[in-house]
C-alpha cells in the first residue's frame, strides 16, 4: 500500500512531462502539415540524384 505514495507522484510527473512536450510541439508548429512528409517519399528529389551522379564520376577507376 505504501508503494502507491511513490507511484502516484511519479505518474503525475510523467503526465506533466508528456503534456509539456505536447504543448511545445504544438507551439513550434510540428503538426501544421502532416501530409507533406507522407507525400514527399513518393517523388524523386532532383538534388539527391544530381549529387549521386557527380559523386560516382569523381571516383577513381578500379
């Protein structure tokens, strides 16, 4: 029964930390555009393909 006196403050502390992180994420606009990152994996990034082509050209022949 005495463990309840320890667990309740720890649970309240975890809830406060979780709420603090949630409100920080909302204030820093982490949830503004949820669809952008999900759609970005469907399209090629031109900068990455250009960089990978130039990197392979600079490698010495084996």
